[in-house]
């Protein structure tokens, strides 16, 4: 639901805001020459940043639960934690490269669009047109490619969530994917 996504995003934003406040306090302590306060605030900033990164990553999976089950963010977080620990899905998630693929896909789209912008600028004439066309094309391609490739990331995570909940449908429809998931889990359990 929309409220669950808003609440999850609010939690991430609150942690990031706290991180920014701590960073500003650390910079003030640094300018004042207070080394002890600066070191303590730097460690606190690192801890809060790690909490923010974990919360962002965990929220992505909880949002999938919100979409699939229609539950609140808190319930989705509980379900996600159970899924990651009880269903051995974390073994597959460790090897999941979809976020890297999404970033590379967005970069490729940006480079292609940037090249098209440079070509359009060249046809218009002038070095300014080439530079502006390249920059506009690059940014447009990055945004469009990131949005399009983000659908792949969400779809992949949804498949993993649904498989962890009930592997039988995937075993019937796509046995090769099911076997790959099972193989990954078995290989990690024997290590």
C-alpha cells in the first residue's frame, strides 16, 4: 500500500537526516579544533550511515512484501526477516547481481543517448551544441535506462520472495530456475 511505502521511505529519510546533522556537527567540531568530539562524531556518523544502508536495503525487500501481501511496513519487515533467516534466501541474495546489472544497463543507455546527443549537436554545428547535446543525452539516457532497468530489479526480487514462500509453482513452470535456486542453497549449506 502507499502508506507502507511512505512509512518505509520516511524511516530511511529520518536516518539520513540524522546522519546529515551528525556530519554537520562533526564539521563544526573540526573547525573548532575539538579532536575528541570530532572522532566521537565520526564514529557515530559511521554507525548511523551503516544503519541507513541496512535500512535502505531491507526496505527494498519489505516493499516487495507490501506489494505481494498488502500488509503494513512493520508486518512486511517481520515477514522479510523471517524469509531471509528461515527460508535460506540470504544465500541466493548474496549472489544476486541484479543491482549491478541495473546500474550497468542505465550507464549503457546513458552512453548511447549521449552519443546520439553528440551526433545531433554535430549536425547542428558548433562545439557548444555538441557538448550540450552530449550532456543532455547522457542524463536523459541515465534516467530512462535506470527507470526501465529498475523494473527488472523489482521483478527479480518479487520472484525470489514468491519462491521462498512457495517453491512449487516455480518448480512446475520453470524447473531449471528452481533447480538453480536449490543448487545455490545446497552449495552454501555444505560450505
